[in-house]
C-alpha cells in the first residue's frame, strides 16, 4: 500500500484531488461566486474557451514569443561562452559583467529599452533574454570548467584535435549540466513573459495569454480568468515535462 | 622507449622521493611497486603531463590507464569507445577476453572489472608505444586477472609495446614483469623476480 502511494501517477491524482477539494471548500466558505466560481463552472468554461479562436490566438502569440526568447537566449549565451573560451582575458572581463549584472532585475531595464523601442515586443524579448542571460552564461562557463577538469587528463591520452575533442567529449560531457540549466532558464523566461504580458496588457498589437488574463479580469469574467491561469500552469507543466524527459536521455 | 632521468616530484614544496632514474625498454614490462602515498601515481601523472616535475622524461607516444576506472566515455557504447580510439583491430582480444557480448553496452551497464579490461584493450590498440598502467586490473577476480595478465604479456611483445605497470600485488608483479622496481623515499630498488614475500616486505619497510 505504501509503495502504491509513492507511485508518480497516484501522487498526481491525489495532489489534483486535494486542490479540487481545497478549491471547493474555499468556494463554499467564501460563498462569493464572482471571486470563487465552483470547479464545475470553471471546467465548463474551460471546454468552452478552448473552442474559441481568441484563446488559441493568444496562446500561439505567447508560445511563439517564448520560443523566440528562448532561441535568442541560447544563441547569445552560446556565442558569449564561445568567445570567452577563446581567451582567459575576455572571460575575466565577461565574468566581471556577470558579477555586476546578475543581481540586476531584468525588469529594471524596461525604462532603458522602452526609450529605444517603446513598449513593444522587442522590449519584451530583450527583458526576457536578460532575465536569464547572465546567470546562464556564467553557469555554462562553470559547467564547461567542470567537464575540462574531469576529462582533460584522459583527453591528453588521445592526441585528438580540438574539433574532435569538442564533438566527442566537451559537448556530450556537458550535456546533462546544460540540460539542467536549460530547465531552470526556460522557467525564468516563461515567468518573465507572463509577468510582462500581465503588467502591460496589450502592447502595440501584441496580445498574449497574460494580456488576455488581465483583460478578462477587467471585464470581471472571473471564470475565464481562472481558465487562462490553469492554461498557463498546464503549459508550464507540459514544457517542463518535455525538457525533463529530454534531459533524462542525456543523464550519464 | 621510456627514459626517466633524475626525476623528482614535489607536492606542497616537499619532495616525494629523492631523484630517480627509470628505463623501460621496448617489448618489456617494468613493474613499479611501493608503499601507498610514496609517489607511484605521481610518476605516471608526471609522464602523462598532468603534474609538474624536475628532471628529464623522454617518452614515445603513450597511453595512460588511470586507477579511477572511468576512462570510457559513458555517452557512447563500448564499441564506439574502442572505434574512436583504436587504430588497429581489437576484436580478437575482445573475443579472447570473453567480452564480445558487451560491445554494444554503455560503460555504466557493465561491471568495473569489465570496464577495466576494455580500458586496457583501448590502450593496447590505441597506437601508443608505451602503456602507463596504474593498477589497471585491481577490480578483477584472481582467475580472470591471471588469464588477462597472461594474454597481456604476450600482446606487449606482439604489438611491440613497452609498459610501466603499477601494482601492490607482488605475485602479479612477478608474473607479468621483466623488471620490478621498488620505490622508497630514498631510492629506487631493483627487485629480483624470485624474491620471497618476507624479503619484499622487509625491503618495503626500509
């Protein structure tokens, strides 16, 4: 019995059931359908909303922006790290910048970027990338160091050129750490994106899930608000699950 | 050939041993023995270029088999690990050592002893002229170790290799070596292959 309770699917069912019970209790205690609609009404609205094109348009907008920001982040981090690996001097300078800018909340850069780009998608993308860029670059450099320390004495045996070492040793050896870092970094980007959408609502024609969330809240469509909230949470769970499965394949 | 002249290694400013000379001829196995912490592994690290030293080391292309038993890349199968490094056909030895059925496994899926044997094969067929082995078969049972050592000894001649082999096991040393060297703090002693265990322990204690 205790073994069964520890199974993943049992834990999932129990945690969802507890949430539903907790919600229903709140619904009954508050007795305020405007703020706490019943589970049944949320579920009914959920199936209605996912049939509307507006929901899928906002969903698409958000997910595409997430992918764009994630790709820009991966590209800029890879580029910075590669340049840092070329020279210890450049690396020292870069590490200094990481030290300066890592504690700076990326939201603090909104006024600067909006001076150049206004409150636009470009500003959003830059803020999202910066929410994780310094942290991810710094940690990637540390990960590569760890790989070098572990494998360098073995590599010396092989008399391989740098390209062969890079392809057959450095990339696969650092893959588990890089996937782990990616799992953390995409959540930072995701949170920043949703926060920006909520904070700024519709920006210059941009209308994502967060914008939709604040829009329905303003219209007091509270059922729909909860549905969007659930969609945001579910999207996070699905992406996280995907990355987890992927990183398990590279776990050596 | 491996030729070491006036080698000394200092850790935190302290010399591990007084300067020593070692020569390992082609087609021969020199066994290096000594108390734990005396500096045997440090000598291997110095030859491999992983540790600073004083003196001269002249060494042909070498392959070091470290004690940590984790030299195979865990992201590749054993076959790929061997194919990437070996430039000669290794399959006969793999067959002789009864390891052929493990070629498509990943290193984490086989035992430590099996990993050790594959690492040794990888070194033997890597194209290196000198093998530097730090207790490379410590994880094997006596029978398998005897069999592997016997074949390894033949392969050294067959493949025209030289080997510097570290072990703590006197019987293994006697069985495999052409020369046995005992490293102490003050000197490097040459030991006769017919030395008794009591005499060896006495020398080890001196």
